[in-house]
C-alpha cells in the first residue's frame, strides 16, 4: 500500500518516493517468473508492439528485451532508482 490516502490523492512525489524505496527489492526471483509464466506472457504481449513504442512507467525496463528489434522504444519512469536498476 502506498499511503493511507486514496489513489486519486497521491502526488507525483508520493509515487516517485514509493518506487525509489521499492527499487532495491523490485527484481523478483527469475524462477518464480518462469513457473508463473510471466516471462512467456510478457514475450507474447510485447511482441505485438511494432514501430514507435512508448513504455509509460517502464520501471526497470524489463519489457525492452521483448519488443521487436526494429522498434523505436522510449521509456518514461518517475523513479530514478528504478531506472538505475
């Protein structure tokens, strides 16, 4: 939970600070991702994107490896700590 405030009242700074704090532990166990099929699902979904792609709230950039090679990808993220990961 981000805060006790309702989501509509979260400021950009609240969100940025939350994800800055979470960045250190954001990476989940790769084996769990495989077991749950997350990697397969991510690969299937991202492979559909073509051309110029805008990945909003890109986090650590996990989706980038799944986009088609000839795509032009721009990622936007509030948290510098997530981008550093």
